[in-house]
C-alpha cells in the first residue's frame, strides 16, 4: 500500500491506498499536487486524484466500543454516532476544530444485532434501530410553554417499538412522512399520524419471501425499493399518500445475496437509477423507467475486491461503496 503523511502534523498518517499494480516502485506528484501517479511491478500506471480540500481537519471522535452506525444531520451541524453497547451520542461538529466536539445528547437504545440511524430530510426527527428496538427522536423539542422549561438538549423520545426479532432494515422517505421498518415484516409508519403503522407490506409472495435487509425511497419519494437477503428485489409505486394504495411495479429474483441498495439522482425526467450489491463482489446499477410504462435494465456493473456491505449515493452522483475488507471506494 501507499501511505500519505502530513508533514505539518509531525508526519502523521493521513490515509493509505492499496497498491493494485504489485509493489510500488515509483511515484510522482502533479505540479499542482492534485494528482499522484504510481507505477509498480505489474507495469501499470495508476493515477489518483488527491485534492487537499477533501482531507479532514484532524477531527477525531473515538469510542470505547465498536461503532455500528453514524449519520450527519441534513444541515451538517450534528453527527449521531452509535456503538455496539447501544449508546447513541449526538455531537456538535460546528465547534472549534481545535476543541473536542460538544456532546449534545446521549441515549441507550438497545443491545444486539445491527444498528441504523436515519434523519428525516427536514432534520426534525431521527429514527434509530438497534437489535429489536426502534426509537424515534424529536430533535426540536422545547417543552410546553408555561409547563416545561426550554429544553437545552432539544431531543425527546416520540415513539418506541419493541420487536421479538432484530430489526433488519430502516429507511426514511424524502417527503418527511413515512418510515419503513423491517424485521420479519415491513411496516410503513406515518410520521404525520403519531408514527402509526399504516401498512404492513405482504412478504408472503415470491418477491419478498425472505427478511428484508435493505430498503430505500428514490429522491422524490415516488418509488420504494426493498430487497431480501435471499436476493429478491421489489419496486413499489409509492406516490399515493395512502400506503395501502402502493402497487408492486415489478420484482426481480437475483442469483447473489444482496445486502445493500440505494437510489441515485435522476439525470432525466422519468428515468431512475438503483444500485445494489452483496455477496457477489459486484455493484449493479439498474436504469428504471416507471409509472406510465415500467421498464428496467442493468446498465452498469462495478467489480469489487470483496463482498459489499453498504452503499451511499449522493445527489451529485458520487457513489460510495463499503466492502468486507474495510475498504471504502
């Protein structure tokens, strides 16, 4: 691998890159320091873009236990971090870079199983699952006028759901109204109706026979995708304000086990893009034309060096892939 050192910070390691061309034999920076070319034993020349603007400012948050989940608030001012003890801590990341980030709130959710943290797009709620426990936090609570003093913590528990099984998937609709919560069934919760369950999606048909391990809405909330660990992908039309009216557009039986999916930005009206990956060391991207006439096809496959654990696709088109060997690409 190739290591990067910060000469202004006592030669500390900044990051490292795997060498895919054998043992590196030579390296050279571009004069503007944005590009690094490396050649190795296999006669390949690999070029990396390394803009210093993308490097962190030396901020580091450490946990005494393994970190299972984290999520920034939509405005980027708060980060929620959850570890394997079930502790979720909210930090103010707008504090002075030379100071320790301020702890705004801490809560213990549950122990056992995976953890997921999702903010609503308006930043008003945070949904958290840990093992068999689901908690919905209100992030803007100020107390009742004349009854409670103004809450300095801002956070208040709005909803708790306990399940007999560990929750396997959590997603939030971009319209700030619905949450999809899955264990052996997928519940659609309505945030505008006291987080009541509005529908349990039937998982008895062929498309959803296994536990749902990942789910997500597209950027405008009109399509809802869910995938079972046994490689069954289902796409629903979720434009209706009543989840009972959501229709299954199509389902796909896949050969490999899928562990994560995410929607990308739409580059043309009517066309949507969905990425998914898992046990076959490949990320596949579907192009979907929905609603009037539903059509889909696989337009790209990205080979990886390990099984896929997580996928994130931002609204500018940057797709992030996290895999089993600890690499984020």
